[in-house]
């Protein structure tokens, strides 16, 4: 049976590139591991944030575009993105969110305590303490490795047809259903990051794509051969996947599952060090070879952005 190890990355839409960097790098302490452009819309940045090396299961990516309308989180989308932090570090994160004026709430789901808050564009985020997953050795601003976000804990899916989404996760993608609690169905994959998926079973408003919403969730494939097998399986099951697309840092196929959520399957290799060294990740605008000739034109059109230590951490 085909089996995904878990989440590869999550991609969302926001309005302001600098505000996005200030929050995910400045407040949350993630590393900006790649600054490139939307391959389908090159006048828009594509920003990637993750752990020190940007390994699969840690990377959230953004299309920041000032002109896009505000979206609405609802069915047909990823509703909440969860991050793992080291055990005994939730108190640190409560104090840090308070310092930057970010409101948060606390809840318990499947025996785990979650700290829930929104990013500046309205995306819903959670922090949860877990032992699993390697320590993130990236230190930035006021976030040191002992408290740093390790990577994804998982995600909550808002499906228009929860039972069909559940069937896909369990019987085609190979996740294991491990529980049902308080209107959530929980699934688990094998990786030590990005391995916990909750499907919300109670109705939600219909999602509207735009700033402050998740565009798609990507699942891991081992390599290109594995990706081709995934594509063949999805065709057989009548999910109508796209052709394989070259995203420079991975190969990918896309399809909509029956609950309306856009899924991607992406290869683990080659990774983000394919076009710049690990030490230099995120410092320079990186372009695919077919757009390199337009570098000057693109750099003039894109807003100037920087990774900076915020005032509260100086």
C-alpha cells in the first residue's frame, strides 16, 4: 500500500511580505529558508519558513500579495496549522506572545494542551508540546533552540465531506485513525513531524480563498519514483491529479479531495540547498533557471524585505 510519511509543507496566502517575515521569523523564530517567486505568478514572492535546514514537515510557505482580498477560513480548507514546541516550553511561548501583544487561548484535545492564536493576516495557529521530533538548532531574536518550534505537529482539516476525507486519509494515503473526540477525528502518519491530522466533524461556513487562508497542504513522497506511483494511484481512484510539476526544490502533483481541500504530494528531495548553501538559505532572491534572465525586472517589481530582529528582542 502507498503510504505518506506525513505533511511535507503547508502554503498560505497573506497580504504583506515584510509583516509576514516579521511574524514568522521575528516572533515565532522560524528561519526564512527560501526567498523566491510564485512560479505561476512571478510578480509575487514565495516565502518559505522552516527549521534550520528546511526539512520536510517543518516548512510553511506564503504567497504575499497586497492586492488580494481577505479570505474566510471554512470548509474546503486547512483550518488550523499546529506546531510542535519542546516539552516545558509553553510558558515561554505564552510570555512571548504576550510581549508582542498577540492574544491567545488554551484548549485540550486528545489529552494535549494547545495554545491557539492568529497570525497578522488571520491564519489560525496552534502550539503543542511534544517530545517527538528533533530539536531545531536555529536561534534568532529572542527564540533559542531550547524553546524553538521543531516543525509541524499537524493540521486540522475543514472538509465539506468529512467521511470522504477520512476515507482518503486512511485507505489511500495510509494514515491510521487513532481516535474520535469532541467532534474531531484524529489520524496519524509515521513521521516524527507533521504526523497528526484532525478532521473537524461539525459543520463550518464555506471557505473563501484569499489572504489569511491556507491555499493547500502538501504530503510527503519519498522521491520521484514514489511520486509517479502516487499519481497513478490517484488516477485509478479518479482524483484527477495534475501532471508532475517541477517546483525546483521538489517535484509535485496536485488534486482536490472530495471535501474540497487542495492536496499536493511533494517529493522530499532535492530540498532547499539545491541552489544555495545551507548557511546562505533565504538571503538572496532565488529564481528558477527559466526566469533568471528577468532577474533585474523582477527585483524592481518586488517590494524590499528583510529578516530583522524585532524591537521587543533588542
